[in-house]
C-alpha cells in the first residue's frame, strides 16, 4: 500500500491544496485507510460507521468524528482542531476539544495534543495525507 500511495502522490493534480478552491480540501471526508493504530482504535472499542474528517480552511478548523460501541451503547465522539498552515500543502494541527454525545467534553491539554498534516494529493474525490508520525491517510469526499 505504501508504494501505491507514493505512486499516486506523484500524480497530484493540485499544487497547493490548502490554498485552492477547485478542487477544495474543504468539506467532509471519509477515512478509508490509515496506518495509524491510534486512529483505528486497535485494542479499543468497536467503531460503528466511518471516521469523518471535516475541514474548513476559511476558519482554519477541522473536526474528526466517529461513533464507537461501549458494550451495548453507541457513543458519538469527536475532536476539534485548529489548523495553522505552514505553506500550500502542510499544516500544523492543534487539537482543542474532545466531545462525547455532543455535549460532554473536555479541552485538550495545551502542549500534548499536536500534530501536522501534509496533503500530498487532492482531486475532486480523493485526498492523500501524511501525518507527522509517519502515518498515511486515504480519504474520500462525502456527498
């Protein structure tokens, strides 16, 4: 998969995906593949449905959402983040707030929950991203 990912990156039609309107990185994206064990929740609770990432470069914000099953209870949970673009494809990410059931939450510790994303491929339907810990992410645009 790593080799296919790298091959597709070489065909990237969008030079500065964080600064363009067509195609736009903004919107809802479904995470279809990642090498990140922590995002996949390996060893954790069962995930119900997709992991959805919403990006808005006009407000420099992002939100990751999912539903997990705790025993017999399905719990929606999310984390919001602040984006700080470094250039047209690379952004620092500062996670801000973790929320459960849309109304129970806590602020992320100030210095602990940070990362970075490098958008290495973007077209109208697919986005490839590399994370700061070496993980890869394949996302598809949601309608």
